[in-house]
């Protein structure tokens, strides 16, 4: 498999890509018309990685900066991550091509 290969169309239809962590909080901040509430919520949301860092939970801190997650509806629990939707999709495709449980 080349690193540029994508998933078959039947598989790609069931993939959901969505923002998580800092990117989700940032998008909520940018698109919220109530600026005061947006600033308050963004400040509160940033408390999560700070609390996790103080507790030395470095995996949670790292995962906060994932950007986008790409998940397949039925093929296992693996997900792809990346700072762009395309990168998350390619990362998931790489995981599914290596996964012996997938039908691809």
C-alpha cells in the first residue's frame, strides 16, 4: 500500500470527520455571535488541558491538540487524527489498511 492510497468508496461513505479539543473550542469561539459568552467559554475550556497538565496526565494534554478526528462507523475503534480534514482522513485510511479486521 502506498501512503497516497485512499479507502474504497463503500468504506469512505461511513467516515465521519469532526473537530476536537483546541480546534473545536476555537471554532466555537470564532463562530459564536455573543462575544462575551464566547470569551468566557473559551477561557473555561482552556482550563481542561491546564488541569490535566498539573495532574501530569500528558496523554490527555497531547490529545487536546489532535485537531480533527476521523472515525469509521463500523470498522473498529481506530481513528485518524490531523490538523486538517484531509490529514485525518489519510491517517484513518492508513490505520484501516493495516488493520487485519478490515475487509479492504
